[in-house]
């Protein structure tokens, strides 16, 4: 009996090795997620219609439903943690959150640090100004101007790249209030977020004066540390399946009134 146990252990060591197998199991993020039955997702909860609270104070939105559907495909529960934008990536880096669903756009700089999944949305960035503002007509006109945006966001970085000074804010409502009050010259944001805001506030004296030519890809960033390959593979498969059966399109039309899930 003892001999067979020893032989079995020896075979295990030869085929796998105690350290390598244990490390593979403990380090693989997908295995950890499935073991606990929960996908921990960071999201702002203050950016309609992507991630926000409805009249009943329920956390809802395009990103929320997409993430829930992805979690279902993985066979786990979606656990959302509401976080300010500037804490989302720090939380992913420190492994407090598995990932984020928050309208994150793929950029060259982010791609150096994170592995991005299949895109699940396509948007263009708009310059939004007060209705009586005639000094800004293009991105080049942002030079020397003051914009309001969440600091370190794609929008703030884009504004700064054109010579603007970005003032930090917490959410879209606060951003647009600063524009309306004349405390900043403009803000940059997703065109679909602006249209959604105007549906709720049709009296707001705001307008779009310019849009990026090409669409940005919205995706899920994952840590690029060797632990997320299998998770990315399953999320990619889930997104493709949700594209194929029309689920993503239906969620988009529910929140945006149009389909932002296809590039065309």
C-alpha cells in the first residue's frame, strides 16, 4: 500500500512538479474566480447610461448588464464594487478587483500595461460646449482653453494633448454643470453619453462642436501578469457569443437607443 502511494506521488512529481502545479492553480485568475463563484467588477456607478443608479437606487447601465451577461457565461455571479475613476486601475493592479466594466477605451498607452478583451462597444469622442460658445470649433481650438473631465481619463488626456488644461471632476453631471456655468470652456466625453444627457435635460444649453473622426473601441482591461490568459479567452468567447445572438445589440438599444456594439 505504502509503495503504491509513493509511486503515485512520484508520478505526480514527474508529470507536474509540486511547485509548478500549485503555482498554476493558485495564480490562474479564472480558476480563482470559478472557485469563489464570483467575478469582482469595479465600476463608477455615476456615468449614465454606462453605469449609474436608477430611480430605485439600483445599479444599472449598459456596462452593468454586459458584465452580468459575461459573468453568466463564466458560470459565476457578478459582484460590482463602486469606485471613483482614479481608483479603478489601481485596484485592478493591486488585485482588489478582477476587472472593470466602465466604458474603458483601448489606447496605445493602456495596451502596454493591460491585455484587452474583444471590444463590446464603439464610440466617438465629442467636444461639448455651452450653446453660446463660438470660440471652439475643432480639437485644435482647445489650446489654451480649460476643460472639465475626470483626471487621467481618456478624455482629459486627449484634451491636454491639444493644449487644454483639464480640471478634475467626479461625474458627467458635475462636468456639464461647470460648462453651463462658464467655469470651464468645454468638456470631452462619449457622444452617446451627451445624447443620453440631453434626453433627460432637453433644456440644457449645450452643443457638440466636434467629433473624433474614428471610433474608439470599448473593452475590458485585464492585468498583463501571466495570470489572465484563460480568463481573457473565456471572456472573448462570451463577448463573441453575446454579439452573435444579438444580446449586446439589445442591451445597447435599451440604454443608448442605438447599437454601439458594432463598428459600422
